C-alpha cells in the first residue's frame, strides 16, 4: 500500500451527520452536525462543535440544551437540507415534514423519524477556533422500540444508520463482527 500525504485536515471518517434539534424562547430549529462524538462513558458525555455564525448557535448557547437525533438513510435528504438551509429563513421541521416529539429532560423537541434520540445538557463551551465545542451530559436516550428485541437487545444493524465521509453520505447496515469476537472461543 502506498499512501499520499495531504496537509492536516478534517478527513477522519466516517462520522455521523447528526440531526441536532434545539430551541430557545419559543423558536426551535434543526442543524446538521458532523463534528460530534462520545467523550466519556461514565458520566456519559458527548459534544457538538458549532460555528458561531449558525442560527442554532445562540439557541444552544442560551438554552444549554440540544438533542442528537441519529441519521438514517430514510431521512438523509432532510439531514442534508438541514445542513444547507438556515432556521433564520424557514422552519426546517415543516420544510422537511419531520415530526416534533416531546423530550423527557430537555425543552427542545426530538425528531420522531430518527430511531435514536439523545437528550443533552451543556456543561461547558470550549472555543477552539472556527467552532465552539459544546460539551454536554447525556441525560436521556430514546430508542425506537421496533429495534429492540424481546430480550431487550438493541439491533443497530436494522436501523439503516447513515454515515458521512468527505462530503458524501453512506448507508450502513451490514454487520461484520461484534465487540470482542476476534478473541472469542468457538463453541464446541
Ligand atoms: C453533512 C454536514 C455536516 C455539517 N457539520 C457541521 C458541524 O459539525 N458544525 C457546524 O457548525 N456546521 C455544520 N454543518 C453546516 C450547518 O449544518 C449549516 O450551516 C446549517 O445550515 C446551519 O443551520 P442554522 O443556521 O439553522 O443553524 C454541516 C452541514 C452538513 C451538510
């Protein structure tokens, strides 16, 4: 294998093009955020990095809350739309025909069409340069019951999760292993 060296950049992929819902002072909005991930297990902590010029920035900063709605191939067109149009000009829930669903611990709505919605409360805002990183506690997680089996096991492989890599969207779905399978002893 021969690798070409590029200048340092944000090439790490895939990442989830998450659909973030937020609200403040009676106005809610949706923004697509690819710069997100898990920061810590216990307490469960996440982050989103948002540019100050986004309409959503102040909604998140002022309310200290947001919901991460995981993207799927079913809603990927809306995910893209919410990443190229601003809530200062239109209501993205209406424009994408997405359904507001009441959250349990935060005031902003969740997206009903997303199979996994993660409620978050901001604990810290870290200015990094182009983006401010909102570090947040995960305060509730909601999973569509159709992806949980009778034993209570969650089946992410059935969710049609979508991924983002270098400007393109991809559908995930084929399970190719599970945690620790490489060292698991075969049943005799
Ligand atoms: C796939 C994708 C990923 C994006 N990731 C981010 C991100 O991580 N941070 C950010 O500030 N903007 C990101 N954007 C841009 C915003 O989603 C976009 O500017 C949006 O229109 C802002 O909406 P608002 O003005 O309603 O807040 C992304 C856009 C797309 C399409």
